[in-house]
C-alpha cells in the first residue's frame, strides 16, 4: 500500500460514514436508557468497549451514565487490559461492577477439569447470567459486531434472551425502520449491540478520529510466543509447552483481547493507530478468525456458546 492510499484511509476517519455510524450508536444507547428499566454496559477494556464508552459519553455527558459498567473477569485476562480498565473507569468517574468466574467456580456453578489452566472463556456465560440475576439487569450493552463471526452476523441489535438467558436466532424480533421491541416478561433480558453495523476498520478509524486511548497490547511489542497450529501462543503461566516446541521472541500485537488461554497475537510491526488502519484495510481474515482459538473448535462453536448465554 503506497503513502497516498494510507493517507486516504487515515483521512477517512473523519468521513460522513463514521458520523452516521456514531449517530446510529448514540440513538441505540439512548433507546436503551429510555426503554429499559435497569441496563448495564459491558466494559472489558478492549477496543470495542472503549468505543462504546465514547458513544455513551456523547449520548449522556455532562451527566452520569444512566447505567453501571460491568466486567465479567475470567481471572485469566492480560494484566495490561485490567490495568487499563480500572484506569479508564476512574478517569470517567463511573461505577464499575466486577464479577469473577473464580467466584462461580467456588460456588460450584462453573466446573472445569483444571480450574487453574483450562480456558474460562465459555464459562463467562454462567457468571454473566448470575450477575444479571443478582442485579436484575434487563439489558446488557455489548460491543459485538456482525463482521466478527458467522453467528454474530445473525444478531439483531436488540438481541432477545429467554428466561434461561438463552439466545435462539429464530426467536429474534424484526427491527424495521430502526424500531426496537424491548418488551420483556419477568426473567427475560436483552443484549444490545450499538456497533453491530461497524467493521474492524470502522472501529480503528473511529479510534483515530476520537484519539481514544487503548491498552498497550493492541500495538506492536516484543513478546515471547510459541508457534502452534498456525497460531502464535503467548507464553504465560497458563501456557503448557508441548514436546519439541520452541519459545521465540517476536514483534506482535493483539487484534482482539480476551481470555489468555484462547487469545493469540499476530505478527505485526504496526505500532501506531495509523499503521493498524493500513494493516486492517488489507487483512482478509477476521480478527476472531486470526486470533481466537476457541472459535476454531467447530463451524458452530460461537453459536453454541451464544445459545448458552455467551455475549
């Protein structure tokens, strides 16, 4: 990609298309506040939830957010992301509720073969449902986007969940002319995705335009990794090194962040938002397809998790 093309991509961060996406997301966020009695915004510290925070700022500031922030902590998160989560929440002066998968393991509602090393990513669904019940949330605002994965492409913006917290793609409600049906019976809830129509490139262009801070692991840095099945596995206390594997120090960055046990970096020297925009523009693999091992278990792995209550 030549210099002129890169400049065009970066300049596109101020285009009218981003204005439209932002306006739609603000409208959805305000619709949640108006129609739902006890919503929450899911904030992990990842790039998509950082964008949601900016949308919420534009929707409600200088007033306080009309909902708390919620994070379901697996206990296997990258330290840089947790530090950023706490710092950003403190800067905003908003209330953060943290509930941990570890607590669900102690209660016996989550059972893993090896609680110390097994992936806790899918187990977040149980802890989220327990948190929804504890606080009686009727809507949880999340940063999922339709371009991420096949099951998420089926999502409505207001994603209906039944009294068991389950998602049935055939039971979703029509969303014609930006009209949303938020009626719920006791025990039912909504997951709401204001940036459903955004792409990974849109997110990065918006981050550039708004000059949003992010955890450092989104940018190129040195990290010890292991090459395995086409992935770069970050070396951590959770990583089980297999026979004949070699630990290398590589220049990498993360396109998405999640549970350490299933989230992988990609080889990249993109150390600025502008470089990431240029890199994202020519990528032919989605961020989850390139970096999330849990999505590779089967063609329908994400859909199965979502039906059980996952984000």
